[in-house]
């Protein structure tokens, strides 16, 4: 039987939404107050959903210790209390919107997923809350 | 169309498998393997799929659903030690009451009794063990 388990993590970080490919005026129009040159921050929440069968002995579908370690190493440590634009390589050029952040979390997890969980489960969904009202969801795809 | 109802129960459990050593239990379940047990306020979200009745505008009568959840889930699970008082966790060599197994067990208790008329059917059972952890089961591979 396949169950879907979701685990939620939090980190706080600052960012500024500003595209190098847009003029100052266009940036202000597109991003509004998120374009403030001094930046601002959020309490982000990340929800990882994994799917697979339940182990008949342990009653677990995923080793939560490993899942927590992966989240800590791949997401929380690199992002927690950071200025995303300055301190996370990809956001030196990409704009750290919730969409791009979800894409980056997905990319980081997929890069190491099979190594950590060679026999499953699969990473089914990543959801990121920037605020309670601004949520982005991505369904990882595997080649 | 899917309609969801949320109910809560509080229960204690011990996440330990008789088939694992003490060290393995500690590694797999961490603090949850404490043999004296611990508890949670569980939240159960039950999603029902169906089409609204053209007369009542309802997929199913939520009063009936409330009674079913009370009789089949809450009266069984609320304020119990799951390892000792709730099947399939209480029998010797029974399942470990992880949130995965709880979600599957609640599905098994509800599927088939949601709506005898067949208009509505159980779509998913979601069990939140904490604000950071929940499991959803949709009967896949049942």
C-alpha cells in the first residue's frame, strides 16, 4: 500500500526581488515593495511530501532521521538566517522568488535523493510558504 | 467533488517493534521509542468524493458523517493507549502505531461504511500527528 507522508520545516531568511534584466522602474513595477534595495525577510516553511509503501516491520514509510538530515543539510543549513541574494550561489543571478526557491529546493533534493534513498520512497511534492498567504508547490520530475 | 471533515483525538503510543533490537528501535524511532509511551493531539481529515444531491445540494449528510467518525474512529482512538487498546496495534506482534499505520487503519475502518447508497465514497484519510508531520492514504494498494 502506498502512503503519502508530509513533513514540515521552517527557516528564516532575507531577500530582495530584483532582476538584473529589468530596469529600475520595471523592477519597482513588477516586485513592488519586495524590490526595496535594503531587502526584507520571511519565516519560510517547507513541506516535503514523500510517497511509498509502509515497511511491515517498522510501520514506517520513510526513515524520518534520514529525511530530517537531508532537509537540514540541503535546505535549512544553506538558507537559515541567510541573505539569499548574497549567500546562496544560484540567487546571485536568479531572483529569489518563492517559485525559484521551490525550484532550487527541488533541484537540491533530487540531486542527492537516490543516493540517500536508493530503494525509495519517491519525493512527490515540495511546498514552500513565504507567508501564510503565498505558497508555491512543485512536483519533482525524474528523468 | 471532494468534501473534507476534520476531527481530533488525543492518544498515547509507543513506537517500538518487537522484531527490532533496542538499538535499532532507538535509531528508527528516536525519542518516540520510549517504552513508557508519549502522546499526541491527532487531527484526522477525511475527504469524501461524490456529486451533490440535486435536491439537498449535499454530497452526503455531514451529521451522518459525524456519527460515523464518532462511532468508527473517535470512540475507538480517543484517550487510549494505542499499543494496548486499539487493534491492529494491541495484539501480540501487532503493527507499530506509527502515523502511517494509523492512517491506513482509519481508512480500513471507514471504507465501505461512508455511504451505503454509494453516492459518496472515501477519497483520502489524512492524519496529522504534529503540526510538522502528517500522512495521507488514498487506499492505493489496499
